[in-house]
C-alpha cells in the first residue's frame, strides 16, 4: 500500500509540473503573438515560435471556435489558462486521492 501511495503522489507531482509547463507555454504563445503583431521580425526565435505554435496553437484554435474575439481583444488564452489550471487541478486531486 505504501508503494501505491508513493506512486500516486509522484504521478500527481508530475502532472502538476506538466500543468505548470503548459501554462508557461501558453504565456509564451501570447508573447509570441504580441511580437508578431507588432511587426517585429522573429529572427533567431523562429524555431521557438514554431514550437509554440505546434504545441499551443491547436488548443487555441479549438477555443477560438467557441470564444469569439471582443474587438481587438482575444480572450482565448485567458480561458485556456483557466481551463488548464482548473481541469488540471481537479485531475491532480483525483490522482492524489
């Protein structure tokens, strides 16, 4: 039983780390969109931007289907952060027990 409890705690910790990393990637994706919309050239950051678009872009495009922008303001990253934090927190608590 002790081994099972330890594995569950380790899995919960790993899931918390993944949630944190994905949240940071979402924030990075927002910064990327600001950089590109300001007209700046990505330069050496092109591979990083492609990575962010590949990892976060599909989730954002899914949310954008349901959340229309309010004028120039796109609320989908905010909703994405909320969904990742809330859903991930619930999932971690279920695993932790």
